[in-house]
C-alpha cells in the first residue's frame, strides 16, 4: 500500500455551499460538531487519488491531505455562494514536509481576482491567512493546490472565512520615543494642521493599542536611548487612560536591537553561560512585569526580543551557535511573563515578513529546541506594517 495513502478515509466529493452571516466555515471548520458524513464541500481535480481526508487534524478533527509516493498534481476546491458582500479574511492551519514544486492556498472572487499564500515547510500545524478578499457578487472559490515529484505530504485544516468586521484586528502604534520627542519640544499637528497632543491624535485616529520598547540601561540620547522602565510605565499609563492596550517590547539590550545588532546589556556580560544568562533574563523580566502590574498597566502582550532573525543576547544567543541559547532565553522570558500575568500573550518577533524560508527555518528550529511562544509577530518594513498570527505552538 502507498504509505502516503494509508490513512485515506473517503474521497473528496461534490461542491456544497455553506453560509453564515459573518462567519463562514468552509469544509470541516465547524470543528467539534463536524462528522465525516458532512464533508461534501470540497471536490478535487487532477490526480485525485493523492487527495484525501484524514481524521487527525490539530485544531479541527479532520484535515485535507495532498500526498503520494508518486509524482502528482491535484487541486481541491470549494465554491461558496450567497456570501454577503464585504471584505473577508481567509484563515487556515497547514503543515507540510516541503519539497513540492507548488503548494499553496488561494482564493478567487467572482471578478477573477486571485490571492495566493504559499504553504511553508513545517511539521506542526501553522496558521496562514489571506486578507482583503473583496466579495461583491456573493461567490468565492477557495483552492488548495499541490504539484509534487512525489514522496511529499501536506495538509490543511480549520479553514475559516471571516468577515472583516468579525476579525479581531487591532489598530496599533509604536510610540516608544514619544517622551524623548516631547522632551525635545517636537510639535505634533492633527490632520487639519492644528498643533495637538500626540496622544490625542492617536486616540482620534482610533488607535487601540500601543507598543512600547524597553531598553535595559539606556543613555538619554534621543536617537538610540530613553525607553527606560520609568519612561515606559509613564507612557503606558497615558495609553491606558485613553483605553489602549499595551504591548511591551523587551529588547534585552541597552539600545536598539535588530538582526544586525543584538548586544547583551553591559551589566549582564559577566553571565558567560547560557544557564546564568537565562536566569538573569528571568529575574529581569519578572521585575519589569511586577513593576507594570503594580502600576496598573499589565501588558496584554509581551514581545521577547526584537527582530531576532539572527538571535538575541549575543554571543550566547546568536543563531550561528544554534538554537539552544535562543530557546533558553525565550523560555526564560516566557516563564517570567506567565508567572506574573498568566493571561499575557508572549510574542516572538522577526523582521522581513516576506522571507518565508527564514520563517520556516527559524520557527522549526526554535520548536525543535523546545522554544515556547503564544504568537509570532512579523515586521514588513517594505510596506510599513506589522501583523500577528497565532501559532500552533501556543502554550496557552
């Protein structure tokens, strides 16, 4: 028997539309109540023997798998009708052995606009999304396409189409250097050119959350310093007073940290082993979290490191040394955050969100090293945006 087909349960069958007012669950995403007999939403074209259902999903009980030991090309499609007009986001969880020539999830509206997201190589269930899907005539097609030389396997599950009004998007701003700018008498103007307090501008623009970066022992240089614990708590109080949530960004450095700069704080440089430095990370993170909690501004999210594509807390946490140190430092921060505030979500943050191969390598390596996180945060500097995805590695 083909080892890639040993879990086949039944072939995919004819199209059946499934609609709800603001939340659509194509295929099997009705999750806990879905049974095999109801899986009639998808149909396959091409080498259909390589497309089958598995009763082994991670977030829903059943997944669609494309796999074979032989070369194959197959597309599984569902067409949804009677979709209310609006802007939607398609969500799914995926996993893949990698090695396919083409492996992607795509959506096409009735006007023929096609949007595609590749399925990364990763062994655990991983979230992907396609946003900005414009429905104007009530019809939408979702396709899962794979082309392979053989001996590959990938799966999708928990496919959801969510109307934008139902998506938990948060409009945020990083205002970390606002206190330094205000101290330098920088003037802020509203959209009408009227001098206005920056926090008032943020509030009127609908900002719901503020990211605040934290340096360990910074200078007072307005370009690469400030961002002390005292600065940050004062800024967080101003944000909370306007109804904003807080994302606290630990740089674990005395100054700016990014893929080319991840200097260990000077005061920590005598911690020359991974266990000793991890202990320092834990103690420092507990201290900071307690200070925020006592000030009444417990962060909703905490970011462990900033743009850590190449690791952090160099040299022990440099990726060139493997992921043992990185995982130890991330876990120390994670455990410290959860000790003080179990509901706070812990984020791992990478730059260059367009570089899928780096993300696949980094998070697979971090997972293999035992790293813990709740969300990953992606920086796309080329388009000036940040976004978050929940990951299958959530510990909550």
